[in-house]
């Protein structure tokens, strides 16, 4: 059984219920199921075979949802690509994944012409396009009425190849099966405690596993309704929450800070319908969790696990701020030292995961897989600790750790400290070379609107709360921090 069974079941149970809203479009589960049939049959008629990979370069839109489920129904595997990728990055993935089909918007036709010259066997499905050699109009497939498509799908079939950006070298394609995604959908839904009458809001990119799970797969599994926004705009998000009576959404920490900033400036926004928020991507400042919970009565639960192995999610009724909750049922986690020895509760080491959420491996990288999946455990590269109750706290990335005169400094700890300062909206900490200590912490700070401060104020503030070696030696106040397509701070650009 494949992930597409979620849509088939919801369409059968509630064909007239609205599946999602996008801009001026609303579509019922019955309509969505039929359009997915049309697209799936169109893919098959144009040569898609079982296990073929389909690259998708789309932002958040109705077409993404439809083509995603069509690829699943036709027996293919989706390869969602970052909208920010440049031509050379796209070409690398097309070759590495042996892409047969590319779904793209007509606004990107300039890039497409170059790609089709270099990949003459590639077939492009173009939204708003016209039929030409190797170009298939999306609308032609969408509107071509088809009988139900029933391709046998096994839980071990690859459903997605998700490219992760490495800190060095080329991106790696993480292979996730239908079984992986079905397990994560059902388990995350159970942990969140939401049902078919809840209403979700999606504004982080659906191409990312975090958004795909929480914002699309879970509501389709439930037969619930969700609203898609093209991008994160705080005012638009708060307006939609009020207008659509949204009960939950998922976001990254920087977005929560921006929403709180706007709410403090304009308290007239009605967010009383919200029951739950989910945070992921990086540690959430405890101060943000506290404000949402105490001022608005809204719990924020944090999740953790990279694309390759989503592992944990908080529990609304038993949340521990500052942690990412407990491991999912059936998922094992451990903390190891440099010698692969398991560490006791409270000690920091590398976070490792084993179980049904773990990817099958990286595409075409057997040597990398041998290391990353050693002993059946996925080595995440995250530094973490587990407390006596089993709750997991993510400290940061191994590669981000700063070594100050032989002492380990975890940027997330310093960032949490800085974000407690009443003038700080966002903070990012990196290590810079130092001839005496090897490295020292350097902080970049965004002030809250209307605030003014001198850098030294934050250095002194940290010295009251942290050991001196952990404190930033240099602070730079900036208007904004560089972020990637998910809204996460991109420290490579600092």
C-alpha cells in the first residue's frame, strides 16, 4: 500500500469536503482525487514507468499537491527541487537522479530551454505552457478525464528522493519509501492529537519534509482542510488564521519571532482559534515558547530529525520547553561519543536514530551510506542529549561547535541566552579564528523594532548568565540575518 491511499480513502469518505484552499481556488477531496487520476494517467501515457523519478520545481501552490499525489499514484518517485537552485545545481540533480520528467512553471521557461538542450530525453510538464517537442502542458493532462488509476505500490517502493544541502560537496539524495512517509504521517498525527475537523495553514515550502508531513500529508490522511500560502508574510499569516479559523500550523523559529513582533505591534489580530503550533528546523528560543503558551494559551511543540530520519516530536499535554520531545513509538535513539560508545543521560554527543522513519540511504553513494548508516543507525551529525525521562534536546550541529581554548561551546546555547534579552529579536552565533584560543564566538543580532543598543550591552549580558569562554567576544548588530528557503538562518553567509 502506498501513500496515495490517504487521498483515496478521504475522497471516498468525504468527497464533498474541501481539501484545500489556494488563493482563489478551493477543491474538494472528490475533485482532487479525479484530477490526480487525470494527471497520473497522463504521466503513464507519456511514458512514466514504475520507480521513474520526477523532478518538481514549484513553490507552494495547488499544482504541487496535485502533481505530488499523481506521481505517487502512477508509481513514480518525486524529487522536489529548491526554487533557489541555480542552473548548475539543477543539472547535477537531473543527472544524478536520472530524471525522466520535470514539472516546472512557465515563468521558468528560459531555464527549461537550456536544460532540454543538455537533456534531450527529458520531458517537461509545464504549468501554463504550450505543447512543443518534449514539452507537455500541465493543463492538458489535468483536464483529460481518466478512469481510476490503480498501480500496485509496495511500502518498500521509493516515494521520494529529497536532496539535502551538505556543508561541503554536492547535495545528497535521501531515499524515502512509501512506508517511511506513511509511518511518519500516522505517528506525527498521533503525537499532535489533531483530527478531521482541524484546519491547517501551510506557508513553509512543501518541497521540505517538515512541511510535506505536517502541512499536506497529515490533513489528507485525516480528510481535514488546509490552506496554502505561497510564502511566509506575517500579516497574511495572521489574517488567514483569523479568516479561516486555523487550528494549527508549522513554522521555523525565525517565523515565530516575526509573528510575535507583529502581534506586539498590533494586538487586534484574532488567533484564538489556534490550538497547536509545531516548530522545527532549529532550536526554538524558550522565551518564544513561553510567550505563546502564557500569553495566548497556545502550546508550541518542537520536532527533530533531519530529512533522512525524522525521529521526535513534543507532546502538547506533556511538553518540555527546550526539548524536541520523546522519540516516536518504534523509533530508537541514542547518544554516542567519538568512539561510538553510548553515553548516559545528560551527556552531549552525536544523535543517532534507528527505525521505520530512517531513509533507505543516499542515492548512488554506497561509501557514504556505509558510514552514515553504520550498524543500522543513522548518524545525524546533530549534537544532543537525552534526559532521565527520555526527552531529547538538540544542542546543535557537530560542524557548528566552537572550540574555545579546548572548551566546547554550542552556538545554540549562546543564541538562547541572547534571545532572552528584551531587545533581541533574533541571534546567530558562529566561531571565528583566534590566535590565542583557536576560536572565539561571534554573535550577529537583530534588534526588536524600535530598540536601540550598543554591542557591548549583549556581551555583558551573556557574562552574567554564561561561563566567560562561552560569551561572544564580538557582537554585530544587523538589520536582518540571511535565511534559506525554509526561513532557517544560513550561517554559511555570515
